[in-house]
């Protein structure tokens, strides 16, 4: 699996940090971020965001936080993913 590194939290201190990649084959965004706290996970899991859609967070999914300061990095990743998807 090839990953294209797009960016890391600019305020990183050298440890684990929110990071964004684009997976080369699928053009999917791959995100590493801080796991949401229990209150946020409960709010996300209990809310019917789309009418008729099941609530809850499936065991194979996670709720994470990406700092707002990383919005430019996410935009770059979205552009890269869109370009990569056109090549498939």
C-alpha cells in the first residue's frame, strides 16, 4: 500500500501528531488524530445525522479530532486525492 504524505500538525512536538496521507491506489484520505473524548463520541454516536440512518459508531470506525489549524493540509490532501482518483 503506497501512501503519499501530505502534512502533519504544524504544532507537533515530535511525538504522535495528527497527520494526513493519501492512499495511492484508492485515493482515500488516511488520517491520524487524537481519539475523541467519551462525551464527543457519545454525541456523535447518539445523533441521527441523516434521517433513517443507523445511529452509533461501528466497532471498525473511530471518531477522531483534527485541529482546525490543519485545514490547509486537509485541503491539499483533498486536492491530491481528487487528482489521484482521476488517474484511476
